[in-house]
């Protein structure tokens, strides 16, 4: 990044730690720049307080987390998906975020670009939740000459800086452009001024922060459906999707389907209904069943978690055996 960014008109800054890294990203975003940082494991935990600040101040930014085994220092160069609930609930208070999960090197590129668009549109931190397998993978990819993207909606002059329209998203008041704006992590009114003792102001603010994302979960959902008439359905995100794809390639049994999530949060509950004949959902994850619990909330169909930790990916044989046990002879 230090070599590549200046060639594209960008700036790379090496900060002293992860806390300073996310703080610099937030500051850069308020000057109108698209800004991101990348980390793993404990570094992600260190960023949580400032991630909460970015949520409360509605700061668009992108955070990449190449997940590895934990807790603590854990397995620094081994694969895991143990931070999926942390990215959703890791900061304190109530809020909503957006998280994408790539399953290939191409998607690392494509979904990073998409993450910036979503961050600018919704004025929210967006996470790219990859894993060590994808992070260390080498594959051929296609890089376009240019990446088209939308612009942040600028705030109208004379409108209060945190006053939102029907879409619950305020226009952005970029520092250095002549706006008068106060930015604070405290509960604030539409002027941006602290209002910490008003239950109504706090409720109105937090409900809007949640609504602006959750009300559009179906609009921004990103997933792939294979064999919608199947009875046994794998649900995956990230690297395990590759093993499931191999199972379907080796055994073209129409009774086995695949729901591959590219966007995990907000959870696309409508995707589950893409399989009207489902009898069981199998969820292979590199954790102890974090997203399987979320699927259980949205269906009356049986959900079987297929957890795996320690750094190894599920093999196609393991998953084929798991699906075979669910299919009636």
C-alpha cells in the first residue's frame, strides 16, 4: 500500500498501533477522503472503541479484518472466522453495521470497492471480514482500468449537520468546506451538540442509526443461490464456500443446495426463504457456530452447525459426508 497508493493519488500512513490507525482513518474521512485500515485478531479488538465513535458520528470508513484463531494472540497465521459476532456487536450500545465476506481473491478486490460505496451511502463503518485462507491466497484476478463509484451526499447549506431526511441519512459536512459542525461521540442533537440527559434525543438518534441500515437489508443483500429446490442446503460465507462448491461440482445431486453469503450483516433473512423445500440447513464455519445461531432466528427448518476451529478448512469429503447423512436413501 505504501508503494501503490501514492501512484493513485492516495496517502499511506504507518501509525504506531491499531488504536491510532482507526483514529487516523476517522480523521481522514472527515476531510472528505475515502479511508480504510486493515488488521487481524487483537488489533480488531483494540479498534472497537473508535469503531463505536465512527458509528455514533456516522463516519464512513472501511475496516478489513483478516480473521485468525483466538482468543488473545491465538494462532497468528491460521484461519478462523471467530470475529463475525464481534464485528456486529463488538462496540457497546445499540447500532447496526454492514459486513461483507469474500471467498476469493477477486472478491477481496470487488467487495473492497463495494464496501467503500456502502460506507459513503450509509455513513457507517463497513467491514470486510475475510479469513487467513483468503488473505494468503494467490489467484488470477481481473482489475479494471477504473472503479466507478458514487459520491457522498453533501449536506445542504443551512441544514443542521445531523438532520436526516426520509432515508435517515444526513448529508456529509466535510471539514474545510466552510461548514460549522460539532462532531462528538456523545449523544447529540441535530446540531451535533451534546444532549446526554435527554431520553428522547438518545432514543431518536440511536433508532435512526439502526433504521438507516436495517430498513434496507433486503435492498443491499448480496448472496448466491444454487439449487433452490434442494432439501439439504449449505449456508456459507468466506473460505468454507470453496469446499461446498467442490462438493456440488463432484456430486451434482439436485437435493443439495448452496446459499453463499457475500454480505453477512445486516443478515439477509429473505435469502433463507430462497429454498422453499428445505429440510435442513448445514452451516460450516471456522468458529463454533456464530452465524448458525443467526440462521436459527429466521427459520423453523432444522439448522445443523458444522463448526471447525484450529486453522484447517473443512474438506469437501467432510462436507459431502455431512450432507449424505441428511439425505434419505
